[in-house]
C-alpha cells in the first residue's frame, strides 16, 4: 500500500502525510506510529467534549444569569463555576481533535476547525471569568 509501512506483527502503522497534516499532527502531539482508533471511540469522545461545552454554555447563559438570581443565589458563583468548566471543555475539545488525528479520520480538518472556533470562544469566557475573579 502506498504511504503505509508496517513492521513485523505490530498493528501500528507509520504513514506519510502532507505538510499541513504533518504540521497539525506535531501541534497536537500525535505520534507517527499509532494503533487504530475505532469510529465508536471517536464518536464517544466527540460527544463528551460537546456535552461539556454545552453544559458550560447553559450554565453561563441561562442558569447563572437568570435562574440563580431569581433564587437569590448568584452572587459571585458564575466565574467560580465557569472557570473550571471552561478549562475542562477546552481540554475535552483538544483531546477529541487529537483522536480524530490519531484515527486519521477523513473529517479531521473540519472537526479541528470546529474545535478551534469553540476553543476561541471558551478562551474568551475563561479570560472573562478570570478578570471577574481577579478584578
């Protein structure tokens, strides 16, 4: 097979990638020699990262500004919940993007672009939470 080299009985393969792919793999620290990842593992990881991001957004835009103040419970809670959730959501998105690259999935670039947009939005929220806590 062109572009695919295997050694012995090892199931991991070394692939040769286009320059842009090689750059992204280095950025995400994806090794050249990897064992295959199943579609189910990819789906599970993507679902988890989207769930964490969605939870963060629901808390930030619905629960904290509307529900907790109605119950007189919101004073200073937003950044305390939002900051760790934002960091976890960012990590989950990076881990999922890595999984797409580990699997050499055909949608690795579209997912990486989508995750990048989510990461930028989460980073803005994390900075906002930090400024509220420190300011």
